[in-house]
């Protein structure tokens, strides 16, 4: 059976922390689907399409990695894709507490889906999308926190686009 993992998240934006988790997980799974959560209630900086485009740029030469989006429960999306693994990264003890609750709820809803956690590399443990977004929104240089393939100048946030219209 093909080992398919879903890596769900907001990825607003995708960072080198996310990239490192995917690259390490590539030896564990046959296919990894990076699934961008499309939550209409959540105010995102980058549009769904922009986030997917950025991630596609990073993995365009990787046969094993696909980029998609989903709405609703992550476990329902996993079932739809035939994925038996849910991949997550762990940075801090607060990540652990948050992931523990979600992981246990998911396991109780779908016993056939295993959550798999990879510990972040120490040099990535302070990187989170919120901080990177803050740097971008305030005109700073966030390029070292996003994958080399992503040129931030090529992408506009939703608010910036509004200002242009
Ligand atoms: P969410 O909004 O669900 O937290 P994120 O886009 O922030 O989604 O993150 C998706 C996944 O990537 C989560 O499992 C998160 O713990 C992990 N992650 C985020 N940043 C890092 C990092 N710097 N190192 C390792 N894992 C990370």
C-alpha cells in the first residue's frame, strides 16, 4: 500500500521550517500532500492561490510532493485522499500541547489515521509564519526565513492588492 501523508497548515507564508519538515519526511512516505487549509473565517495575509503557488515553486521538481487545499475536517480530507498519515512539525512545548489535543481527537475520530510528528531542527525552532508575516507587512527583509525558491517580491498580500485597486 502506498504510504501517503498529508501535511496540513495555513502556510501564510510557507517557511524554511515547513520546507525542512517536508524534505525530511520524503524518505518516510511515498507521497506527501501539502494541504493548505481554506478557512473562510480566518483572515489570511496571502490568498489561498498565492500560498499554493509559492509552495509549488519550492517543490516543482519533487515527484513525491503535491500541493492542494481543503475545507472542513483534516481527517475527512485524509480519507478522501487515501492518506493514512498526518504529518506535523513540533517546535516547542506549546506546540506539543496543541498537537496532543488535536492528534488525540483525530485518532478517536479516525483510528486508521496516524499522526506523525517530526521535531524541528534547532535553527528553525523560532521560525513561525506569524513572525515572518509581521516582518513582510512592516517592510522588513524576510527572505532568509522562506525557502530560497520563493522570491517574496513576486507575491502580494491580500491587503496590498486591495490598496492597488
Ligand atoms: P497551523 O496554522 O496549523 O499552525 P502552520 O502553517 O503554522 O499551520 O504550520 C503547519 C505545520 O508546520 C504545523 O505542524 C507546525 O507545527 C509546523 N511548523 C510550523 N513552523 C515550523 C518550524 N519552524 N519548524 C518545524 N515545524 C513547523
